[in-house]
C-alpha cells in the first residue's frame, strides 16, 4: 500500500501545472500554488527537516494559523514519515504546555506571534517560527545545498497524524491516525461523493481537525481537484466565493458544520444567490436539525448531504449523494465499515430498530490514543471501537444519533470536555466547586454553561470567572452563562446530576 504522500505525489505528477490551491485572505487571492509547486515546496522543506535529523516517527507540532505554510509543512512531514500534530492556534499557555508534554515533539513549528509563549514552555526543544498570517513565502530559504535522499521506509501502519480530541476525563487524547487509516478514509470519501479532478472545493474550515484536513484537503488533493481556501470562515466572503461563476473560483463542493450553515442562512436573508454550479454541499461534525436541513434546501436550492465522523475513525456515515437524504439521519454506513448497535450494559447487540451504542470496526479506525494505553483499552472491546454515541438504524439502513453516553459538549462543531473546564474553574479562589454542561443553543447547537458554588462567603463574580477562563482556555471553551447555586444537584451516591444542572439554565 502506498503512503499518504505517495497518494498525493500521484496527483502532483498527473496534474502538474494545474492550480491546486488558491489561498484567499479577506476574500482576495493572495497566493496560488500549482500541483508542481506543492511538490517542490514540500520536497524542499522535508529535505531541510531531514538534514536537521528529523525523520520517521518523530512528532512535529503545527501551531499555525490557517495558511499555505500549514499545508506545505504537513505535506513535507508526510513525505518524511514524521507524525504531524496539528493544534488549534487559539490554544492558551496551559493548554499548550499539556500538548507539548504529551506529544513530546522533536520540533514545534509555530506562528511568530506565539514565540514568547512557546519559548517559555518548550524547554530545550527545537522551534521554528514563521509568520503564518503573511503571504506565503516560498521555501527557497530552507533549500539545502545538496539534495539528501530520504530513505526511511514508511509502512501503512506507521502513524501519520496525531489529532487531539476532547476526552471525558478532562485531558485531551491524541488519536493516532496511520497512513492506512487516512488513505482508506480519503478513498471512501472520494468514492461515495464521486470527487474528481473536475471538482473545486470551497474550504472554509479550520485545518487542524479531521474535517478540514482529511475529509476536505486530503480528498481534494488526492482526487486532483482544486481548492479555494479561505483564511477563515466569514459569512459574506464565503457567500461571495460560493456564488462566484469565474472559472477559477467556480466551486462545486462545500463542506461545513451546522453552525456555519446557520450563519450563512442568516446572511442570505433577503438576497438572491445562484448556486446552481454547486453539486455537493455537506454537513458534519455536529447534528443538523431537520428544520435546518429544510432551510438549507430552500436557500441553496439543493439538499445538504449530512454525514458523520469522528477524529478516531474518519468519516463513518453519509446520506447518499443521489438517493434519498433523510433529515435528522447521518445516513448509511460507508464502505468497509462494520457497525454494531450494542446495549452498553449487557454488551449484547440490541434488537433491530432499538437504541444502543454504536460500535465500529474498519480500516479507517485509529489504533489508539498516543501514550494512553488505559484510555485505548477502554475505547475498544474485542477490536470494536466504542463510539460513546447512542443511536438506532431504520429498516432502510439509515442511522440516527439520539444521545451520547460520554459527557462531552459539541459546540459549533468543536468537541469540548466539561471536565477540562471544571478543572480550570475549580482553581479560582472563591470557587468551591462547579459543574459544566452543554445546553441547546440556536447559534452553536450546544453551548457551554456552568453552575458554580461559592466557597463560604467569599466574593466572586461572573466576570472574574469568565476572565480566568479566557486566560487559561481557548475562547470557545469558556462558559457563555454562569449561575451561582448554593449546592450542586446530586444523587444519593453524591454524583452530580447533569440533567438537573442543565435544567437550571433552561
Ligand atoms: C467561536 N466561538 C465559539 C465557537 N467558535 N463559541 C462556541 N463554540 C464554537 N465552536 C465564539 C468565540 O469564542 C467568540 O466569542 C465568538 O464566537 C466569535 O469568534 P470567532 O472566532 O469570530 O468565531 P468564528 O470564526 O465565527 O467561528 C465559528 C465557527 C468555528 C463555527 C466557524 O467554531 C468553527 O470553525 N467550527 C468548526 C469546527 C470544526 O471544524 N470541527 C470539526 C471537528 S472534526 P467571544 O465571546 O470569545 O468573543 C469532527 C469529526 C467530523 O468533529 O466528523 O467532522
């Protein structure tokens, strides 16, 4: 089996001078790279890293803004057999300290604005700082005087990526994704959505998640298509790009999370758009409400393809490209995936149509979490990956998610660990304890809220807690509402009752 880079290399060779990525900043074209340039740039950088002694199995953190630097570095790491560890550039010092300790990288590539923060916490580790908000500067400055040949053998079971995902224990877990996992994933996405070199994707997602990186970037590059990459999600710019009929920008595919569609629908109100050149719009990373399915159909003039995936598994389910799309359903199991619906108490399969936990098996599923054997053991049962999601399947083979066993919050497509936030809030002077939950929200799907018990009669207000959270946690993890309570609702065993906490806010 080829490696991930070899898959891309086929496209580099086949597509040559065709433009692969058009990078738009603030809606204006900043840089355009052809397939030949992707090849050249990533080869120069991987040769440079190789000369520095970085190679197969080493971890390299990418702590960068969405940029072509990110793309090229990622490709270069894949060529070397190095493990890329992409991280959200909004992470704060305390979060980054954990990621660095956990992934133990040989090199941290970070945006220049994060130099002080990274130097403070990275000890003697190698660092490289680039201005990832500036126009792409070609890799010639990294050119080695001689071309060193890369001779490490990369096998399909070697890790290609570590992507952190929020756990229920409070500490993010690094899901290891191998070359085999990622190749299987991109092949089946290309297959079921019929992605070809004729396609152009409007890319408005972040690059540090599997959605924007694997389902979007990897598939388009492997298929030899074109990517119109936006530096960030902005409603007006995204709509303008999606509506463009100019041959270079004319998009055929758009992938997004429900919170993005919500915002786009608002931005489209009262305006007329012709999206007839789009052939596929998809939604994932969070549940899409049936009412939003119909609103999108009305506004876009086409049905959105809802699909489901996880960091640990790649894409698992999708509504069909041509057949019946069922609002509220994540669709059918993708090729190569085995699915069981299991009673989480008896570990027996439930009767047809009944609700149980989704257990998955297939070539796209991660071998486990980085340096977390216990978590890995808990996540698998006899080779089946326990998703922690509850749902059912209908007689036509369409799957529906109904609830979650795991206590996590999905806000705007971001998985958030309540425990991680509780750990931070509990550090604040004047806080005795707290409970963080997610409640339904029009804008974010779910939003983070917290009930706080004060310590004795100490004075502590909402602002202090919000400020403390902002300092220690990524902005989107910070509670959007705080309520002070005399005590947390608990059962007789002393366990906090999340539903009761939620009802305080509803
Ligand atoms: C931003 N904010 C959020 C938020 N994103 N609040 C809650 N949840 C979120 N997800 C808050 C910020 O803290 C800030 O508030 C305010 O919104 C504006 O911030 P912003 O940075 O301007 O927001 P914006 O850029 O508009 O981001 C919204 C978004 C983003 C929807 C574009 O959240 C996003 O890119 N989500 C997609 C995530 C994704 O790719 N997930 C895939 C996971 S992979 P304040 O008060 O701080 O100023 C996966 C598997 C699979 O799940 O199958 O896909």
